[in-house]
C-alpha cells in the first residue's frame, strides 16, 4: 500500500476497479494528499462511480473510503445468457407484455442468491426508465398507488372487481397486487384472490398478481415495493395493493402507497374490535361496504360512528381531511363517487407537494426495510453465529440461559470475529 499511494489516485483506483470486488477500504497516512486535499469526493465522481462515501478523521488516524460500483459494473459480472435474460425481461416489461411482467415479479420474489442479483440489475434499469418517464411528465407521478385493507368479510375482492371494471372501462390500466397469508406450519398459501375476481382477471387492461406473505408482517410481502415499481414500468397507471387484512397491524402498506383506503363491513361493537386506532389513523378514506338491502341502516350507523371517531384523531395532512362513505359493490352505489374523492385526494396532494414528500419518505423506509432484512439474513448465516445457534437454543429451551443473554452472546461473538478480520 505505501508503494502504491505515491502514484496519482485516479490510476490507483482505476486499477482496483478492474478487480472483482464491490467494496474497497483504503487506509491513508496523514501525509497522503488526495488531489487538492480534503475535498476528495470530486475525483471519485470523475471516475464514473455511482456513489462515494468517505470519512476524514483527525491527523494520524485511519481514513476510510467505501466505493460502490455502478450499474455497468454489476452488468459486467453477468454472463451472456444472464444479460440476454435481463434484457428480454426489461424490453418486454416496458412494452407492456404481461408475461414479462409476471416473470419479472417472480424473479424479484425469488430467494435464490444469484436471482436476487439479477433482480437488482433489472430493477435498476426499470427505475432509470421510470425516472425518465416522470421527467417527461413534468415530474408528476405516472401512477396512482392505492392501498386497500380491512377485516375478513369486508368484501375487498368483490369491491376490487367492480371498481377495477369501472376503471378499465374509463381507459385506465389497472394492476392489482393481492397478498394472501401463508401457513405458519407448511409455508403454503391458497392465492385464491384471483378466483374471486373472474371478470376482472379476463380484462386485458387489468393485471392481477396474488403473492404469499411468507411470514412477512404488516399485511404485505417483502417484495411489494419492487412489484409496484415493475407494474408502473409496464405502463399501469393505477396500482391497487390488497393487504392480508387480518387485524390492527396490517397497515405497513401505508408506507408504500399514495392513498390508504380502509374497507369496513356494516357491523359494530365487538365485531370491529380488531380495527384499532393504529389502522384508523392511517386511513385517508374509510368505506363502509355492503350498504344495500337490510344492511343500509347498520351501514349508516357505522358511517356516523366513524365520522365522529375521525374527528378525535390527529391531523396528518394540511390539505386533506379523511372521509367516511358508504358503498355497495352489488348495486354499484357510491363507487363512482368514491373514485371522485380519490382523484380529489390525488390532485390536492400533488398541488400541495405533500405527495412528492411522501414518496421520498417512502423511498427511505423501503431502503431501511431492505437493510434490516439483509442484516438479519447475514447474521443468521454467518459461520460464527450459525455454529452457536443450536447450542444456545438448547440452553434456552431447558432454561439454563435467558433469550436475552443468548442474543447478547451471539452479538458479542459476531463483533469479536468482525474485529479480528477488520481491526479498528
């Protein structure tokens, strides 16, 4: 390292970039000069790097830089067959081919390590295309993302079919991402939402994709964000995300969508105890379903109760006040008016800038969710941790060790191993 550092850093880094590594750590002596001194980020950018992170400490201490490669560097690591596969999916996707969209979502849902890498290359290409399209649209979002949640029996699938047919008849392209719960024992999922939307599933302007939760909490899957991006890249201008809808914690979808709609059946009292404040205060629109026949009277009563309840909640938007409406997917009553209110919400949020700010915040939430997932996976599969887990689990089971001490032991063991490889 001391022999290499006297050379101009541009040549040094370009040489390193030819090596098959994706992250580099550099240690510089205090006498080392990078370009014009401290502001050394610009020379790194001039090399065509996607991102440069650097930290400068006091004189005599270590100076660490982490250089990440660009999309070009990722694609250079692909074989010809893999490159053709990604290009085929990308081309078909942006041309609106349903088969390519389905295959792309299957790819991002895969847990295979190599397929995960291919999925990230595809997603980056779609993201760049998506940004170009938004710029040509004067910076406005290309699609309206709507999250739907509610207890079982609220009529979510019935509503989506009627609502979706209405939208496609008005010239919209609709994508429905339906999330089904997975079995805690077998891991399987029925994926039966599509069978309950027979008319909509035959509509060529609608795409329905059921996906299993695979143990993910919050009513969505771990790849719902990626699926939304792919659907928008395929030209769908309205994205509906139907959550599992099994209780009060099913509002993780609120961090993925522009508008969160809560569907409630015309019931009351103990029957709605699962719908707690946490999910109510996230709703931008509450719709009381099945408001027809003998259920009109209880539906009106529930509407009045929730109008009063929403007044007590803290205001989340400066331009929008949550509404409570009554709808019927059987008679069609109120559904057209519901769409009008949803469009009003979108227009107001766009005009005020709140929608843009919301999407930026959601991008950060998405990033941290992926970080947490990756860190946990790395922790579980690390050799030091993997070797200790069976022994510690046995000690916890017989009561010889508390779960907290077991977790602390694993963290300390991993930290010690990491410091051994990368001493501070």
